């Protein structure tokens, strides 16, 4: 395994919550941290805080709107140029919206941000992860995935009644099934893929985007959650520890490596979801942003 101080860790959603706490923890361990944030000024400020607090100058900032596929492509292109080898990718960025919204690509926002962005970014960075002697992909999910129902004929809630927790749960359900399918496709490459359920965490995700009864419910539950710092600690272990090397296709909760619930039963759905995701990616004209040195979408979704 590559020495910790030589490892490169990419963390999405790094400007607040678990992503920021994780960036602090990884920087303190001496790794090179690539913080992916949406807001440039905020990203610059929190990057400075991480460097000052850790004393680690190897903390980089990358700005991207992960709900927009062209931005994901541009991010992957820049990351590959900067880091020929990526050791850890933590797909942590997530959002919840009280009203139905579409991304700039015309995709329902929960699905675009919480699922399709990790699907695309993980595949676009696959070669860089395979260059590591122990590449790891960690997808941060939620206990709400258990309530998610994937409708391949209505991923955007055009035919169903839209309710934010349902859309959020579907996106997290898709992320867990993607982890199972990705792990299967990565066999023999030396890259592992696991998901992490951090439990109830006291972050602002439930306050920034929802309203009414949903916001009230979050405020009532929030005091019972763990801090972002505490929630980040198991993810640090999964990113860096030798004792989890080679473990793949699992869901980590409370430090335990459990089978992804329902994954074996829904293996066919995981495969069909992968195919549906390929179509969503291919139907959007984003490959024009890639130059001759880049990896085409069709080449990575193998």
C-alpha cells in the first residue's frame, strides 16, 4: 500500500459538513487532499482553514457544479492531468430540494447530484484509480436509501407525486446499487468500491434546501445526530487503513462491513440501472469539452 503521506484523496462536497470534516482529518494524516467545492470564494476560505489547522500545504481546491455533466467532465479532466494516480475518491456531495427542480442537463436534481455525478466521476477517474496499488471509491449514502424505490421509467418523478424525501431516497438507493454493480465490474483491477452510511449527522443539508414540515422535522431530529467530525472518522479509516484493503461491494455502518442490503436480490436492477445511466450520460452532449488526451465516456463505461 502506498504510504499515507504519498496518497491522493479526492473529496467531493468538501466545503461543509462531512466533506469538510473529512478534508481536515485527511490533511492531518498528511495526505494530499483534493477538495471539490461548488462555491469558489467559500472553497478558498475553507481550504485555507484546512491548511492552517493541519499544517499540511498539500491541499488543493477544485471548483465544479456536480449537477451539470459538462462540469463533471471538466473536473475529471483537470484531476487526471494534476494527479496521474488517485488513491481515494470519496463521493460525498449531496443535496435535498423541497421542490422538484431540473439540472442544466434536464435531469431531476436529486438524481443528477446525488447519484449520476458519482456514477460519471467514478468512471471518468477509473484509470487514475487503477494506477494506485490500492485504489478506493467510497460512496456516502444514507439510511433513507432503504425507503427508496427506483422507477427506471420515471427516474425524474414526472409521473409520480414528487416528495423531496422520496426523490432523495431514490437517489441514495441508486447510489448503493451502483456501488454493488461497480464493485462487480472492478474485480481484478485492484480498485475497491464501498458505500458508507454515516447515520444521522448534524449538518445543514436539512435546513438549506427544504421548507415547511420537512425543515421542522429536521430541526427536531438534528440534536440526536452525531457531529460531522465524528461521522468523518470511519470514512478516514476506510480511506487509509490496511485492515480494510481488498474489501469491496460492502456497506459500512457503525464500523461494520455489511452486505449492501438487497443488492444480491436486486442485482438485475443494479445492472439495468447502470445501462439506464449510460444512456443518460450519452444523451447529453458533453464530450466536446474533452480534448484528445481525455477519456471518452463510452471508453470508461465498460
